[in-house]
C-alpha cells in the first residue's frame, strides 16, 4: 500500500506534467515554433504506433533520448547492439523536437517517434503496443509512469551515460519518488566516480562506472570526417579558429578576437541559423570580409575572406579537422555544447564559464586541453599562448592520451546487456 507521502509525490508529479503540457500547447498557439513541433509531433501518435507495430514479430530495443545530445550518447550503443543481435529492431524516441527533427531518418533505427506525454494510460498503451524486449534511457530521462510500468511488466530497463550531482532531488529528503524511479532500472551506467559514489550511498548496487559513450562516438566521427574543398580553399594554411554552436555573446567575443588577430581565419557555425541571427553575425563582422557558406560560388575569392559563416546543419563535427583551435558556444548562456567533437581532433578547446555540469569540461581543463574564457581579453591571451608551436604539440599529445584513456564506455555497456539477455 503506497504511503501518503508517495501518493502526494505522484500527485505533484502528475500535476507538473499536466501544467507543462498545457504551457507547451499555449506556447504553440502563440506561435512558438518549437512548441508547435512538440505538439504536432504527438498528434495521432498512437494511431501511428499501431500502424508501425501491427505486423512486427521481431525483438524490439527501445531507446529513449531527451534530445540530440543524448542521442549522440546512445548512438554507439544502438549501433553495436544492432550489429551484434540478429533480427533486432530499434525504436528510437525523443522528448524534444531538436532531437526528432534532425534524427527522424536515422538509418540504424527502424522507427523514430516522439515519446507520448508521461501518464499511466499513455505508458501502458505505449508499452503494450511496442512490446520492447529491452529498454535504454539515456542520461537524464526519468519518467515515472513509463519506468514503473516497465518494472511491473519485468522488462529490463537500463540508464546509460548517467551523471548525478549532490544537489539533485534523488539525494534530498523530498526525493522519494525520484529514488523509486532509480529502482526501476536493471542497471545504471554512470560517467564518473562522483556519480558512482552518490548512487552507492543510496544502497543501489547495480551501478557501474562505464564512462561517457560520446567519446566512442566522436572517435568514430573523426575517423569518418568529411572533406570540404571549400574549407581547404578558405583557410590556405592560415591559423584557423573554428567556433561551433555559438550564440550572440560568443560571437561578440569572436569579433574582438579577430580584430586582435586580423591575419587569422574564422569559421562560425552558430547554434541557430535563422535569417535574423545570421544577419546579426554579419553585422558584428562588418569590419572584415565575411561570407555565408551557401553564397560561395566558383568565382568567390576565398583567400580574401576572413570569416566563413556556416548556415547549414550537419557539417560542424567534420569542420573541426581544419582548425588550429576551437571555440564552443553556450558557456555564456545555459551551458556549453559538445566540446568532445572538437577535442577529438587534438586541438585546444575554448569555452565560456558555464560548464560546471559537464564532466568532460572538468576533465579537459585538468588535462590542459580545455580552457575557460570569461571575456574577450581572456581568449586573446590564451590564443597567443597556445599558438606557440611547442605548446600546441603538448596539447595534441595530452588530447590523444585523454581519448585513449577514457574511450570504451559503449563496449562496457553492450557487454553487460548481452550477458543479461542470455
């Protein structure tokens, strides 16, 4: 019999889900494009699921990711399990449009859907339709009704690439419901020793230190990096800075940086590529020659261009191959974006101060490969230092050793799941 405290926690959780959904629907009505996609993607979702799974008799691996970043962590595990398991079919679900919109045609998934809103009815209906043999949640995803339904039906469910911090609800007096969700997982694979210790304090024994699966993914991307003749014509052996997933505060700093180093080349791949933001970037760099990637023609004199503005999605993780140093955006906002996909090319990586929730940032700073910058003068000073040949060589070696030491998380997870399945 559930305690009064548990019943209240479930009531509050259910109310929070209801009001969040209501807020998204109101935002969609007011014209918010992301909210519209969130809402539209879930319309007739069970009708679509019924049609997709009506004739399926193959075993199903269900992998759920919040968004694109979590997908990149789950991807190496998906592909390894798919290659090792005959007839396995993969259902990939997303909570956010930023993941679904970009990966809805992911080749290694047999189905890609939005996850229906978490409720007792939806969870039971979804799981009875999909009939997963195994389930993987990636990093931060904790949905009470889905997890308790999976546990009740004895479907093995795993949490991978998890990161825990002492200020999270799991470790507070009021976090009983969240601790109950942890117990729904057959095993939890964490990224670092701090997370391992925190979970073990809760007397949860099925927790394993595996590491971050994104390291395996970025190593794979590096080995398959695309070549771009335009980039080769652009940088022409000049010292090149590649700035990825930038926001306006980042771009203001980059403009100051280029003023300090006018002979350097700069590639800017902003996080948002709407027309308004692209024009804002062009205004920032009006003191020099700036061109959008989409505007380049056979007659463009790229050697005379100082700033190349990437106005498409999909190139960035290969562009870092052309960089002497990288700058990753988001550190002056809600948090940095993916620094590993730049660091894997064994170059110095710069980012703003909001990086404390990211284990990889702590690791790379400790290794002397990552560098925090707080203002324009910081990065100017840092660039002056790292572009010295001897220091660049030291950073290259340190980065190489870091990836050698910390790779292999996917293999740990896959080996465990394969043993459990037997």
